[in-house]
């Protein structure tokens, strides 16, 4: 109860225009928003852009938050609605499917590519490919299925909370999550070496991934992110192969995003945004 009271007080001060309180509210949710954006969009630059867009929505709508649910649930709902409608990622121009991904792996074209590492440690490149590939693989799911899978498997939300975010029933959410996990597990079991049975190997595919511009030895996006946990190396013994995704790291929002939040709150432009919001509410 004490934590809830502190949250209510913090939100009230933020809505009243206290900049430090607003910054604290955003600090508390931006890692979660970035993590969801990364899983939904697959690429770090796209996730950074989406995080900023979502945080602006959180800022300008905070006065409408009635606190009938937790702040995190409310922010999740804003983020999910935004990310399901994003049409600016690379994968909107070239949609992926499990069939396409599987055919690419089965083609064996990595055998024709020489060393493209450029002297970068190959273990780092292998890790980069592991994290890149698993996030990009999620793009084979349609946006709604991706939301369900990410909330249930990677954020491990209770079905009641996830159903509230997605505006469905817990039973419907659990049933669809189960079907999606089976679909993902079937693909991983056949193709992904991380599952223990798949034919693909990150180590073997590094140079091919560089040739296809899937990773860049000069810009290791996933290696540059700060992790929030340390369970990435120990695969958990969970119920099916789709839980490969549950062992991926969670990250802090990039420092440039954190700096952007602070600078925006202190800017003249943000004061204008707040004034426009108040006029819209009063009107």
C-alpha cells in the first residue's frame, strides 16, 4: 500500500507540472518501453525511435491516467497500441515469414562466404547474431501474435494483466498464446541451434549474416546495450523450445534516450505541448 501511495503522489506531482517528478515517472517505465519496442520491431534503432514516440504519449496523457490499474499496465497498453500500428520499420518493406526464414537457413549459402569479421572478435559477433536473429525472428509473427508472445514469454505477464492490456479475456489470451508458442517452438526445433535440435548455428552463420547486412562488425548494437539481468547464459528448463526467447537479456534504455527525456522535459517545446494538452482538455 505504501508503494501505491508513493506512486500516486509522484504522478500527482508530475501532472501538476513538477519536472523532476515527471522525469522520475518516465525513468521508471522507459526500460520496459524500450524492451517491448525492441522485441516488437527487432532492430535497436527502430526501438529507440519508438521508445521516444511512446514516452511522448505517456507524458502528454498522464493527466488522463485514472489509476484504476498499475502505471506499468497503463503504459504497456499505450506502448502495445502504438507498436501494433508502427509502419516505419525495415520489415514493413520486406515482410518476414517462418517459411522464408527456414528456406534461408536450409539453403546452406553460408558455406560460400569467406571471413568478413574485419578482425572483430568472432565470439562477440556470434553473440550479436544470436540476439539479432532471435529478435528479428519474432517479425515472422503478425503484430497481434507478436504482442501476445512477447508479453507472455519474454515479459511473463500474468494472463489477467496481459488480457487487460490487449483488451481480451484471460482465457482467450492463454489459448492464443499456447497456439503461438507451439508454432514458434516447431520452427525453433527444426531450424534454431539454440533449441538443441535445430540445424542452424550462429557460429557458422556469422560471415553470411555480415554479407547480408544483418549484423555489422563496426556497429554491434546489442553488445552496446546495458543489460538489466544476468540470466542470459543459463538456459532455463522451461516447457518448450519457444522458451529460448525467455533466456534473452533485458536491457536498459540507451543513454541517449535517457538524456533525450531529460532535455525534452526541460525544453520550451515541452511547455508548449503541456499547454496545448491543457487547452484540449478544457475545450
